[in-house]
C-alpha cells in the first residue's frame, strides 16, 4: 500500500476565540475538498449547527463564520504526515510534523480550553506538542470528546451530540 502525503490547512479562527477544537489530521474527503470535516457522515457540523440552533444546510463558509462568532477555533494537531487513506491508525510516525501551537496560542491568548475531537488528537497533542507549550509557559484546560468521525461507530450520533453539547455549554474553568 502506498503512503499518501497529507498536508492540513489553516485554522478556522476568529479574533477572540475561547475554545480550540483539535482533530488529528483531515481525512481524504476533507483534504480533497479543502474543508474541515467534509465527509458526509462526519458528525462535527451537524453537532455544531444543532448546538447553535442553525440549519445544517448552511454552506461551509457560513458554518465557519458561526464558529468564529461563537469564539470557537478549529485546527488539527498535525500539519503533515504520510498515511494510506483516512484512518489515524495508519499515520506513519516518522513522517509527523505538528502545527505551530505556540505561535497560534501566543497570537490568540483568549484561548483557554482545548477540546480534542477524539482520542488520537489528544494522544498526538500530548506526545508532540504539550512540552512545547509548557516550555513557553502556556497553560490551558484540556478535554477529550468523542470523535465525530464515522469511523467511531461504537457511539451513537445522539450520544456524541449530547457529550459535545455538554462540553460546549459548560462554563470555562
């Protein structure tokens, strides 16, 4: 199986984000469309639009604007890697390059919480990024949420939605 070189895209980030939602690396459909969470069965956008009382028929740019207005940023832990297909378990460890979180968080000091979209995003962040942030004196609150990926089929959409909505509505720590 040949390994595809995958490169992520810029963060969705407004002027004063409070929350940063992190995935691991966009899947093949997202990379193809150059849009976060583009797979039609990914629950991310339905969960977000339902939380903010918006139509799930909104266009991508409108959905991104809503996140910015709600002070939510979206990015991925990895800037690039090699992997066949979309599954995180196939990421070639030696190829991992992370995004520059120190720079992002210094530009946006209003971010106080990071929500991980699944366990792999959390694992990659803790392994490759956490020490850099600690060295830079950047301390945040972290919470892992269930992956919105269709590959995480062990949990129903309704349960994912409930857990995401609880996290989004909780007051900042």
